[in-house]
């Protein structure tokens, strides 16, 4: 379970450094803020604790992460400490590019932006998303149809999605993860290989045909609701 208390935050940092075998990290982040009992806890306990971590030399920068874009402004405006970075995921991709609307706010405040999951946690792939994916059915269906169209044109929707994200203006860092060496190699090649004219045409078509009608639709709140139901069902509070 999530525990955003100051005490647990400080303990967690020391545990993580011990596991990593490091004396400090460059960035320490408040992970998935939406799972805190309220953002008040993040502002009043978690962030001040991380400031102590920073002052002790165990971290150089403080960041915040989460899925709901609106939470970033809420926390930044109230934070008693300097927020150096934000990590947003699944909002800088083909099916949802709403991160672009928030970039001026972050840039004006000198906040670094990390855009994660350009494949939208598997939505933008021929294999499709995992069973646990929280997206609504209409989002999943639009992505499935787009992937099928790409396949019919001999294109890889994941490659097109990567190109789309990497060519967005104002996003200095894109974060991807994979457990497959083959996928890692493919992602690296995508960075350096230009799209063909056919791929560009296919990308333009799926943007207009399948993703524009979604109007940056999100699944905000779904994961938190499921998490709260799980806690209630197990009768469990937070674990340290």
C-alpha cells in the first residue's frame, strides 16, 4: 500500500539507496501522487521530507509524478519546496497529447519535464494492452483499430507512436521501459531512423481517423478507484 507520510518517506529513501548501493541519487520523486489520501499529505509531509533528503546530500533534485495532469499545478502552487521536475505518463502520445497544453506552465517555472510511456502502456502496439490496463473500452478499441490499420499498411504502430512523441516540441526527455533487448534495440533505431513517406502517410491517417475523435480522452480516476476498493475489501490501511 502507498504511504506518503514524512516518516515513511525518509525511511524509504534510505532503503532505496541501500538497495542501489549508492550514497545519493540525482532525482528523488514523489511517485503517483494521486494515491495519497489527499494532496495535503504530499504538500505537508512528503515534499518537506524530501527537502531534508536533498539538504542531506542524498538527492540533488526533487520531482513529482502521476497520471492526472491537474495535480501537478495543484501541488506546485502549494509546495513549500522547489519542484525541479515533473514526470507525466500517457499524456504525450498518439491517443492523448494533452501534455502539450501544460508545457508553457512548466517551462515558465523552470521545471524539467519527463514524458513517459509513449506507447501508452501497450495500447499503441500490435500485441495490445495488458489485461490490467485501466483505459476505457472506447480508447482501447480506437487503438486496436489503428494498430490493425497500420498492420494492413505494413507499418508498426509502436514505431509510429515513438516517432510522434519524439518529434513533439518542448519535451526534452522521453522515458521508455522494456524487459526485452529486442524492443530496446528497436527503440534506439527508431530515434535515428527517419520515417518513410508511407509511414508518414499512415501516421497522418490514424491521427485523423482514430485518435482525433478521442479528443485526448483519459482514464483518470479509474486506478485510484480500484485501489480504494482493494483497500476496503482487504480491510487494510497503509503499510510501512
